C-alpha cells in the first residue's frame, strides 16, 4: 500500500506510514468503502493519475529530446527521409512505454504509463495506444488528448488501450501539487 500523504510504500499490515506517520488504517478503510461502492477492483486505485498539463509538458520534453537526437544524426550520416524519421520517433515511444512504462519526458516529470494491473503496459497495449489510440485522439481537433483534463484523467487513447498515466509513487511527495 502507498501512503496517501507522502507516497511511501509500506506493508499491507502497517498501521502508520513509516515516513510521515499518516494513519494507513483509515486510508485502507476508505479505499475498501470506495471499492465496495464503485465495484472497482484494482490495487493501484489509490495512485494519483497525471492530468493533461503534465502530460503535455512531458510531450514538449520528448520533442526536444527527439530533436536533439535527430539533428546530429542528420548531420553525421544523411537525411533518412520522412518515413524513416517517423519510424524512429514511433520506436522511441513504443520501446520506452513497453519496457519502462515511460518515455524520457515522462520520466523527467515523474509519470508513467501503466496497464490495468499497475505494471508497464506491454507491447500489445502499447501498440494499440500509440497507433489506433493516438490516431483517434488526434483526428477530431485533438479532443481525445484533451479528455485527459477530465475528472478521470483518461485520454481517448488510454480508454482504447486500457492504460492510464500515473504519477510515480516515489514522486508524490515532490510533485503532489502539480497535475
């Protein structure tokens, strides 16, 4: 279980957070009531989700990283053409999300993409998220991306692929007021 105050992970039997002293029994009881009332069954429901603006900032960081990677490659080697560049950028997102649950931009901001069980989404979910999901998110005036600003903080591509973007538990304390 993760402390709702500072984000420290503790054992399921602990009564108080070992770092900040938050009452975990009360948090556990509230989580149990919430699970009963909503029918949701997930061990990561208490992990806060990342909203639109943090995701957008991670995208901007990723754009800078990609630009920094590709400009020197073009100067050293040659222009690979638009298709090859798109494949490389797509690979950057797919590999990062599949293996670590995050790109470098998301890592800088302390967020990660997870599947329903709270682990990195795997290749199947990532491919659906990065192809069909993001295409449909973008096709109608980017509304699918803006859905992440809603109460559930799920963009259209998250809903399609069964993923969500969470604030990493180790970053709760540092970034609790940003979302």
